[in-house]
């Protein structure tokens, strides 16, 4: 649908992973929502690697699903290989990952959105975000490139890597945020006029090679899990065939070629001045920063069942094609490789996230929400988590309701948003389990327990999902009680099951228990594995979780000390200059958040606390 003569409650700009979740959430909450994208066929497109999840990232996908989001469902439809990472460690840091069929994934996202009430998809480009002329500033809608004006109460900007985007491949520079797609040139100026400062970041992508030109016999095979676990509670079973990925290695010959051509690499020639992702470096960065390493791992990942493309994960590059091809062919197994797409880098504008609050609303502009790479993050999953929160809060603002804030002790999404708004970024932010100090309580297996009740309260979780959730939790509760009782003598059953390699439902003790207790609703609905794993982790970590909960209670006392948004830090005597500057820049909402800001120490918090108490007398 392209007619936009009427107004909307919420407009979402951009149809990537953040935009899809924002539009889905806002529409499901009853807001009349417009999703504006360059092309409806590009909605949900995977710009970089065809995979969802990973360490820290898989947890976010499970949380988005627990809230009623769509990424987990789309992944289960499109996945061609599923693996649970970190299985050698405890369940607290297990992380699901799926290799996806690139075409099937975007089709799944588009299909889910197409069936969503209250959602209108509009093709086109937004040139300007309109204000209503009030103070403080408030959004009133958008102006599109063809001159149409679309009115709304809230706008969610999810432009990914497209703001004044410039692609680099060797000396060649091409405007665009993704190969074959245009750059959003005017929107950056609109954001500046609304009072936001912009920065510049960089990302990159590796070459793709033809699958028939790879010598698989020279590579190490990496199959999926024999009994894979879905991302979504709504998926009873993963029935599709799985494919293997393959592992290759770079070598010193290839590294020498990179070193000899660094003067032609935009990152080292001075052509690119922006910071790229620390934890996903280009092969140029790897060769320079880790000069003593003789080889680097390369994961060869199929882009789909019917695709000829193999994604060479681990050798992101912006070197020119005449260097990329011989470099790739120096890798064992790729000696005859035919490159189908060259690697390239993208520079793009972003909004330093100290300018947004915990609801993802821009501080200078009421009704303007930002989500995804525009906030300085990297990755589909981080974008999806922000998109869900921005969509929820945009819809609630349009309806005159209070915003929703996810605390960092309750979700990885909350950790991410708190990190962004409290600490800011000077390079693309990537989620890791190590960023969450309460990760024992933020497991994949309890994402539904933590967040589905909130999703139900908000209106995101429908009756069907709520029934599945209740059945799963009832099974987990019953199984937890049985595990907690223990058994006389021998190794504790919970430890035995925690080390069980495979589907817990196939463990002899579990089969016996299920047989004694009869068939359950969770088994009928296909959510038995979710219930069993949640119960095992719950019992195994019970003591640690109780201690962590007490620690959280102490920290929450600082969170309860609110700081007025217009607080004048210059008026606080004895506050160090660095602390005063950082606090004024970030405008924390509480003493707890203030303490997490770089440059603020406990002594500064004590000074602030005394001053705030004095104001309240």
C-alpha cells in the first residue's frame, strides 16, 4: 500500500531488523503504523552475514521473542543450520545461533509483517522529519522525497548504515548503504536541525565465492546440532534439513599480500577515518594488530539452500578487487575460488547515544525514537532488541501512556540500552555475555519467564502464545520441584542433567519422570525442551541467583534516587570538574545510572546524594 493521505500514530523509517521489530510492536499495540522503506522487497534483508544469534546476541533474540517479537520466528522458518554455542560452559552463557537462508529470512519477515493489523507499508525515501514548532521540540511527521507529508505523533528512525552512506572498495567510492542500494542523504541534515549531533562509524563485509569453486575436502566440516533447539517458543519443531558450514584458515602468504597493499586499503590510506567494530575487524586490521599470528580462522557459510554464494566470514575487507582475489586464492581450499561479490566497507552517520534516554527517545525531541545502528550498535540482534523497545514506547507515547524501561538486571536488551545511554560509544557496540553483570539471571532458558508476562501486560503477547507460555512454566515448576528433592546417594541429578549432551527429554531419568507424571500440556504443544532446560538451570543456579538477587536489591536503592532531568550540576559544590562535565553530558535519570558513567566515582555520588537530599527538605 502506498497511499499515505491519512495520518498515523507511529511512522517507522527503515525496514531493516530494527525497523521490522519497531513496526511489528507498534502495530500490535494498536497504533496505526506506517513502515517507510526504499523497497518493500528489501524489508528484513540481511546486509552482511546470513546468520542470527551467537554469544550475547542469541540471548537478545530469545528476549525479543519472549516479548512477542518476530526475529526468532523468522529465524526458525529460514534457518538452515542451528547450533547452541558455549555448550562446554554453563547454561547461563549458552547461546543459540542459526545459519539462515538469506532469501527465506527476508520472505519470512515480510510475510509476518504482511499479516499484521494496523500496519501500512509505504515505499519511498524520507527527506525530512517535521516538527510542530513547539518548545520543547515535538515531531509532527515526515516529508518524503516526492514532497508528500505524512503526519504522526511519533517517529522511529531505523536507518541502519544508510545515513550519508559511502561504500569503499579499494580506491573506488560509491554512495550507498548496501551494494546496489542508495544512500539516505538528506535525513542527516534533518536530525541536526532537530538539535542532534552526529558522528561517523564504519562497518564492512567480506567477499562471497561460488560454492562449486570450493575444495571442501581440504576444509574442516562444521555440522549443526543433531537435535536443534528453536529460537521461538512458538516453534514446536525444526523439521527442515540442515547444511554444514566449513572452516578454513588464512596463512602467512596471504598476510604478506595484505601488508604489501596496505597503502591501497581505505582504512590505512586515510580514505576512511571512521572507527570500525573492534570485535569484527577486517583482515587488514587482523594482519596489522595481530602481526605475530600466522593464521586466522575463516568460516565458509552457505547463503541458502539454492544459493551459489558462500559467505567468507572472517575476512571482511575493503582492499581493491585485484588484491582480494589472489588473497582469497591463497587460502587452502579456495585455490580455485570464483569471487561473486567483492568485500567492501561502508561509512555512515550515527547519533551518539548519550542523546537518547532509556526509552530510546531522543532527549531534545519529544516523539522521536532511534533504534539500531543509528545508535552506534552493530549486528542484527542488537538492532532488533532496540527496535522492539522503540516501537513499544513510540506506540505508548502516541496513546498517552507511560513509557517502558527494561532494567539492566532484567534483560540483555536492558544492559545494551543502559550501556548506550550511560557510557556512549566511540566504536560500533557489540553485545557479549560479559557485559551483563547479572548473566546468571539472564539466561536464554528463562527469557520467557522474565519477559513474556511484560509482553502480555503490554498487549504484544496473544492468547496462543500466552497459553504456550503458561503450559511451559507449569511444566518447569513441576520439574524443578522434583529436581530440588534430589535422590539418595550418588551424583545429584541436576548436575547429571546439566551435563547431558542432547535433548533433555531423552535422558533416562527425565523419561521416567514424564512417564510417571503422564503427558503434559507442554509436551503436547512442543515446548517440553524449553521447560526442562529452564528447570535444570533454575535448580542448579538457585543459590547463586539468591545471592545475586540480594546484590541487585542493594543496587536498586541507588536506582530509586531519581535525578530531575533539568538538574544543574554546575550548582553542586565539591563535585569534580570531570564528573560535572560527564553528568551534564549524559543527564542520568538516577544515582545508579550516574555511577555507571565513565569519569564518575563513588565520592561524586556521595556529593550528589547529599545535594539531592538537601533539595528535597
